C-alpha cells in the first residue's frame, strides 16, 4: 500500500492514470496524503470527495494520517487510515481516533494500517537508525512528530538479529492496529537478503 501526496497528484489525474493503466478500481487500495500542502484537513476532505465522484463505488480510499484531527477525518470519510512512524502505544491511540471518526451507526470502522520499519541481521539497529534519522528531519511535520515522541534514535520500528526477535518486536504492533505493514530495511548484499528471507519464512 503506497500513498500519493496531493501536492504532486491531483484527484483528476489519479483517476485518469487508473483508467490509462487499465487498473481494476475494485481491487485497489488507493492511498492519498496531504503531502506538504497546508490546510490539510480541507485538502484531504475535498480530494476524497472528488475521488468518490470520479471512481467506481467499489474503490477503497485510504488516507495517510499522523495527528488526531486527520485520523478522525480519515475515520469519517475513508475506507482505511495509514499511520506512519509510531510506537505501538501511539498507534493504538491513533486507531482509537480513527474509530471516533467513524460514528455513523451500522458502518464498520475503516481499517487502521501502520508502516513498521523492520531491520534484521548484522547491522540491523544501524539501518533502523539511519532510516529513522532521515525521516526525523524530512519536514516540519515529522520534526514535531518525533519531538513529541521524545525517544532515542532507532526506537521506532524493529531491529533484531533474527526471526525470533522480529516476531517479538512485531507483537505489540500487531495488537495495536488492524494491519501492520512491514517495510524491510536491508542492504543489497547476499547476507542481508538471506537474513530477511529467513525471518520472513513461514
């Protein structure tokens, strides 16, 4: 599940691209986020409404959110809310915000998903620190988000030497949200890829 930032992708163009590529909207989970635009609540609300008009009813729209108001808005208007860079307790709180937004009787709450960065094998903690460090300063919104968490670099995600540590680290995330989405951090070398494959094996 990816996210199209609305500062670079207009709803009309998104719909046109779906048609041009011959994608089946009924099989899509279409993710959108405000990107660097201001007035994010208005931008996201208007974009979801426009996409609902342009795309078939079966198309599922997911809103990227990190803060309470946007989580609640996603709960009210979207089929899913995608969280990012959160500790398990924080993700559980955000899931509650999403559920608060979905107030209409008889309507199921949108799915709450969360990107979880996972590094495994030799150098796993350093890879997590590098990735997290990049996002900590990527824009003002992320700077505020990480400052509010106030945790050491390398704390948000899972770094483990092997499969048992990965499963243990993912446990709290699995109970915090409906769908944890693992984003693997690995070097492009044989040892790193083997460690990932072993951790992911059934």
